């Protein structure tokens, strides 16, 4: 990215770029220390809103926060509007009876390339998972381990029934294959559904059913593995290069860290946009739910999830949300430390092909900080929404099923804490995909979100940067962008 350097007539860079600003936007470069998404309520009332802002960003998920971060780094003032009571979008953590409950099972992979540029990993205090998984199959647990990190475990697992020795060697060669490709090559490669790719590579039905379906099906919320092979290769590469982790303070520590670096008065929570239009200006305006209108001078970046987009920009775009969208249910339980079977920070997968549990783990084995002292936290994930079953029915089914895994004496003592049903966890990214969609609708109006790139934390962050870069390019702030 090249910044065009201009000689500034004033010490405030933003006042140079737009002479026509009717009311200068109050730009307070202080970073916010108040934002704590688990508990935040905004103190800004809409009557105190500036009526004009250089840029308005709608949606404070990772994409909107990344766009804001990029604008902030260029000293471009912005207002970030968020309809809910905290930043983070789908990446949120609730505090329930002292437990940190992420809204759905989410893993942060340290090798995400855009995340590496934007986040301070050290202050996230990332807690690592074991590099591999334990698979429940035929009444027993079988290990699949990363040979480079857990050589002995991996060697011991060569002969287990999860797949043939050939399958396990093939995982190694597939890994080498993805590591030799750039991210750009991966995200624009010829694509097929992941299941076709696995078949083509020569993996056996056993390893596909017992390992790939629960593992990648759990990542994509797609047990049929119809998701694009581009996504498979991208995640496979990131898994090979990085660690699976959880921030010690919950997954919401990621968006919180981004938000804390932004000017404290630039984020407005509980502020819902209902429409975006150009009026008679060449830069769009945003109408809020309470009827107020906010004008932008440079443009508007719409950073909402794809289904919400349709309501905001009717007539402007007509996105076809690919069906089915990816849904999940996550149930949390607690138990005394002696009522869980292992202390390992490992992910358990259901390779049996039966039941409703896809994967589960003992959260406090990975990150003890997720629980008040002396209590274990257990997270169980299902794929799909299970609309026809009540929460109580799901709890009983899960307890029954896991009693088979760990014995009913132990599991029946677990206490249910909360169930999250997440209808829109990810967009459907089956082929054909375009993981580098153009963020520009027209000069002044831009989109970002995971549905434009890859449905990952990283994809959302990339899309936010790209939207901000496109706006800055159109408005002649930068000569070219990546
Ligand atoms: C359960 C679950 C597990 C996941 N696991 C992983 C994982 O392990 N690894 C990974 O990389 N990715 C994972 N993902 C995907 C990842 O979380 C998303 O791809 C990413 O967070 C999307 O960010 P976004 O900013 O594009 O959208 P969102 O996070 O949806 O943000 C959109 C924001 O816009 C706001 N908004 C909507 N309408 C309006 C309006 N009218 N006015 C104002 N604000 C509005 C919303 O409230 C929201 O805050 C998971 C997602 C879920 C749900």
C-alpha cells in the first residue's frame, strides 16, 4: 500500500482532506479502556451524535473493527455503529456465574496471516490446544496427532482404526502440498467440494468418516464437507503453521483488543442503522432506527453479516444468500474437577457416525481462566440448529450420548449451564466461491464481512482492510492497495 504524501495546510490531517465539512468531527485519539464487550453498555446517546462523520462504518464485528483500525491508522475519523450492546459480532463471550462462555465453540489459529498483522498475541495470553484430536470410535478413543509436534503419539496412532497407515502418510503429503502454495494461490485455486478433494487425494472412506467429517465438518459447520476446497486448503495450511488457541479472557478478547485501540468516542453501541442511501450527495447517509440521519463525507462501509445486508441496502444490491447457512448449537456444562475424565487440552471428535454430538472439549483443561476456581467447564458442539428439539431435550440427548463415551456415573453429574443456538454461524461457502469479492458497490459505498472473503476470523479482518483501502483509494488518499 502506498500512501500519497500531500503537504498539509493544517496540523490536523483530516481537516485538509475535506474542506466542506459542515461540522468538524470530534476526533479523540485516546484509546478506549472502557470497552469490555461482555459487559459494555454505551453511554453515548443518539442526540449527542455528530450529524456528520468522515466515514461511517455499520457493524462492529471483526470486519468493521478491522476497517476502523485501518482508517484510524491513516488518521481518518470514523463512526462505528453497532446495533448490539458490545463489539465483536459473532465473536462474543458471556460471563455466566463466573464462567466465560464463548458464543459457540471458536478457535483462534495463531497462523492467520491478517490476524498476525493486527493483533498483539502476547496480551491475548493465548492458551494452546493439543495439536491433534481424540476420536470416539467403536466404543474407544483413538488419537490423531500432529507428527511434527507430538511425534510419539503420532507414531503410536499409525495403526489405529481411524484410517490406514497410507491415510496417515497422506495427511503429511497433503500438508506439504498446502505449505508450498501461497495464500493467494490457495484462495483463487480451482475448487471442488472438500469431500471431492479428499476422495481425489486418495483418502479412505474410514478416515473421511472418522476424522475429516467431524473435524473439518466442525470447522465449517458442514458435516457433508461440501465447503470449497479453497477453505479446506487455507485452514489446513494455517493449522500446519500455527497453534489452535483460546485467549485466556475468552474469544471476545480478540475484538476487544481491536476496539480498545480506537478512539473512545468513535464506537456507538446500541445504535442500529436501518438504511443507507445517497440522498442528493455523492457520499451516502445512514438513517438510524430512531429516525436520525447521519451524513458521511467520504463514505459508508457496511460491515454487517450477509443476511442483515439485504435489509439495509434494498435495491442497491441483491445478494443471494446461499443456503443452507451454517448453524450450530453449543451446550455448556460444569462439573467438579474429579468429575471429568481427562486433564488434556485436547479436542474430542465423534467418529462413530452416530448421535448428535460432533465435538466436545474440557474448556478448563485448555484455559483454566474460563472458570471460577475449582470448577471444570465443558463445551459440546452440534452441527445444525435442531429447531424441532427443545433445549431440555438436547441436554438429555447430549448427556445420554456422552455417558456412552465417559460413563454415566461421571457424566450424569454434569450441570447444564447454558445452550447457544446460532442460526447464522457462517455463510455457506460451497463452490462456486469468490473469496476476493470486490468491496465497492459504488464510490462512497463499500462492503466488508466474512461472506466476501473466507468465513474465518482472518477473512473478516482482511475484508475490513480491503473495504477501507478501497474507500481511501476512491477518495484519493492512497495510490494503490493490496
Ligand atoms: C459459533 C461460531 C464459531 C466459529 N468458529 C470460528 C473459528 O473457530 N475460527 C474462525 O476463524 N472463525 C470462526 N467463526 C467465524 C467467524 O466468527 C466469522 O467469520 C467472523 O467473526 C465474521 O465477522 P464479520 O465482522 O464479518 O461479521 P459479524 O461478526 O456478524 O459482525 C456483523 C456486525 O454487524 C452488526 N449489525 C448487523 N446489522 C446492523 C445494523 N443494522 N446496524 C448496526 N449494526 C449492525 C451485528 O450486530 C454484528 O456485530 C465462527 C463463527 C461462529 C458463529
